[in-house]
C-alpha cells in the first residue's frame, strides 16, 4: 500500500516571510499497511472433472484458500502540519492526525473498527546566551548558555466499534456496538538549559487526563514532573 510524505517550504521565497520567519514549513503524510492472517490451503476444497469446486452442507462452494482475518491500518500522519519559527526565536507547531484500524474476522464475521483523531499545538521560545550566577564550593561562577522552553498541548479522541454481520430471513443484517475508546488530554512543559557544550539540565512537567467512552471505565489522570541532567560524551 502507498506511503508518502509531502513537505512545502515555498513560502520562504516570499519577501514578507523572509523578513519575519526563520522557517515556515507545511507538511502532509499518509501511511498504510495491509495484513493477511493465517493464510492456508483449504483441505476440504476439491474440484470435479470440469474444474468446479465442491459444496458444503449449506450448498456453498468451498474456497481454495482459507484466511482467518484481514487487517488494514492507515492514517494521515499528519493530515496537516504547520511548523514555523519567527526571527525573535519564537516557534509554533500545529498538527492534526487521523488514523484507522480495520480488522475483519472470517470466523465469526465481525469487523473491528478503531478510529482516532488528534490535535496538537506547540509553542517554543529560545533565550540565547542566558547568564546564571552560581556558588559552587565557595566560588562564584557565571554560566552562559541557551534556555530552550517548550509547551505542547494535545487532545486525542478514539473510538472502538465491533460490527457484526449476519443473515436473517435471507437478508443481510449488521449490528454496531461500541466496545472502547477514550478522550485523552495532555499537557507537556519543558525547559532545557545548556550548562556547557556537553551538560544539559532539563525541567519537565507532563500531565495527562483521560475519559473513557464506556461507562464501566473510570476517568484517569496522571502527573509526572522533575529535573534531569544529561551529559553527552564526545565533542
């Protein structure tokens, strides 16, 4: 199945964009995969002298091959994304994603349908050559480095539906039942400071809250925050 990613940077050729932005990018992408599950030969399949396959007790022809399930995954990742940075080091990111997973089970004739939509908004700002005075071991020291601040807000909604097919009085019927899904809101804040060319200090704050589509599941919320130190070995 086709997969592609398109990126457009043509706005930076215009004078107004050159004067106000360091970069301005619009992108679009699509990914997909198709899977056959448990593909095998049907041992009950036979042909007569005219090449016509045999039938079962319900007068249906046996198939030559047996496939237990088919799965299709595809999504726009992203459907649309705008990413730009201003001359004053302020950056913005806006993104919309859509995805879908379809799984057809031939044993019980059910179709599992999972669909999701996600909205992402991000802001960033870089303070260059920020000076911080410290006292380590009784000695004063002035550190100078870049402070990179980011804030990302996302909202994702997904829903899971089981679609069951059957035949009633020679008519094909279908029933739909919601079996899962949730709305997820997340907030991520971070601030990176370059203590030197190899040492980076990071403050982070992550919060996530979810509300489920079915009444048997309770809302959840989690918060994760702290400070991390990263040392890069090498030049």
